[in-house]
């Protein structure tokens, strides 16, 4: 399953929700006056251009601000007479991938652009590749995943993830002028540099953010510089009272904060490329992999490891850390957590199936008993193994969606301490840092440094009952 995300300076507003704007204590990073990840300075959007703007912006839905929404909330229906735009045509810089620079000296002078495999792109702020906003896209939204320009939140964090990835929906993939939608995400801070970095638990800081986004501009706008007059979209972000502007083929060209102020613009071709340095990518983050009536494969190398079943699998360096279940229904989503390939290389070991009783490659003792979930079938990986995949029956093959199997992969160390987490009648989560990664479903979830080593299944209903959570 792929996630996507897109973000801008607008996350400063997220930090403002959590408290006062943090100061920044590093040269070349966001400055104290601007707040986390915010560019300062002004520039003329016209820059001597003579063409005229062809439309007026739409006033945002003021009554929608401040409400709390699930991500599945309905969106405004587009005006059938209004032309639709594809946000990727505007947010991706296909004209000059080096990026764009500003006329003023406020940080960042330049915003560089990079794309990576997996439907992901970065806006790198300034000349230090460690400062960036990371976006991804799927078939419906562009989402912001990670922002390393938060500044200092007062606790020692300079970055945050929007969890789960894909929940901070920055733009609808296709929409029309005036259309809006709601989002709900969990902002989780971390430090991306120095000792103890890439650890959510180093300086714990997390909070919920929910609001709406609206397309308030969709027409030609004259920016001057190398961009000139270009087809432009403007996306209003009420949490920070700001508008982000993207010009077709040029990417991010302007940031307006507060709404109505003279925007900071980036309109001149950058002379160099700056690649993002995402140092926490190998060891930090989590991903949803839906396997109810669809595949959520993050490791295609496993192949068709459970024939005629829908499967979720985690990439090398990740383990299954949680499983969700539709109330009264069946398993729906596996949560893949990033740990690093050193301890979780992803090497295939075995497939265990819930068909006629227990299938176990180890007998871990919990509270003095190896029968860690009495009356339920137990699928348990070996002592030096972890669960890297889960499967449900495909209804077209078996007429049902019962939970069927787990894929065991080799771990670098032997599990030391384990606990059991039943979740068939409600959430049972060691941590909520990963956010609401399956809205409306019951979730079982292991801790940040743990992994799922086994899953128990009801013989009668075929529903998962509990997770066996272990850590090295």
C-alpha cells in the first residue's frame, strides 16, 4: 500500500496549536521570528509583470475552522461547471527541478526540488539538505509526511511526522475552485540531528490536529521572474491562516501568511540542486497496509506467499507492529513500523496458517504458561523471528474474509520480553504515536521498540483475537 503526503511551511501553524512558537538555535535553519519552518521576508509577486490576474480568490469556509473531523469525513461536492485541476501538475517542479529562489534574503532563499521512488517528492529549504518537507501521493490525495523545519519546539525536537503517513492531506489530487475537505492527523515531534536522534521517545511531544483545506485560487497569476505568468493554484490552510501557491510545472512559488499579506515568493531558477538528507528514514516512521479485500504489499520480494488470499507485507527494516479489526467484522489493516534493516532484514522464514489449530515455531512463556491465549489458535514465529506479513481469505476463492496466515521473517536477535494484547472488543495499544491509523476499527498495537511475534485467531469466527508483542 502506498502513502502520500505533501507539506509546506504551513506546519508552523501546527506548532502554534501546541504552544508558543519555538525558537531556532542553528544558523541556516528557520529563524526565531518566523516560527517553525516559516520563511520570512517579502517579495513582489508581480516583479514588473504586465499580465493581469484572471480570477479572484474564493473566501474560505470560516465556519469550518476549529472543528474536529475524522479523515473519512465527507467533502464539499465540486461545482460541476468549474474546471478541475490535478494538484500534482502544480506541486511537482517539472520545468526546473533544481528549484526556485527568492528576491529577498529571508530564509529560505531557495526551495529546491527532488523526487524519489514511491510517489514521493521533497521541497528542500535552503542549501542544507537536512531541512525539507516530504510529500507523497496516492490516487486521491497529496499528503505531507515529514517536516524537518519545525525549528525548536522547546523540548529539543526540530522535526515532526504527521501520523499515520497519509493523514495530513495537503491537497486533493483532483478538485475544483472552492472545494474543500477535512483531515485529521497526529503531529509527533522528534530530533533529526545529533545524539539520540530519530527517536519519538527522546523528547515526547505529540498532539492532534484536525481542520480543513480549501482550493481558493485556480487561475493564471503573474509572479514575474522565470515563472512569469503561470496557471496557479492556491490552497488555504486555516490552522495557520496561510495560503500556499503552486504554479503549473514550477512547484511551490509563494507562501502567504497571514492570509491577505504580501506573499513570500520563489520565482527565479536555482543554479544548483540540493538533495534531501532524510537521515531518520531508515529507522523512523510507520505505514498502513490494508489487506481486507485488497493487497497491501510493501515487500513484493515475498511473492504470492499465501495463494488466493489478500496480503499485507512490510518492507525490509519494518515489522508488523499492529493489526486492526472492523468491529463485528474481520481484520483490515496491518501497521508496519520502521526499525532498521540491521535488526529486521526481512529475510523470509515461514508461513503459518490458521486452519486446524496452532502453528508455532516457538513456545514463549507468558506469566508462566506457553498457552498465552487459551482457547484460541496461536500462530507464533520463532524466537529469532518476527511477523512481517498477514493475510485474509479472498472472498472470491473461499466465500469469506477470515484471517488466514502470518509470514515470519528473520530477526537479528532473540525476543526477550513479551506480552499479550487482546483487541477483538476494543483498542489495546501500547502507544498512540502512530495516530489513528485505521479510523473506526479496533486496533492492537505493540510499543515503539517492540514487534508482533504472534497472532491468535478465533477458531469459530476466524477473527484475530490478540497480538503477541515482544522486544529484543
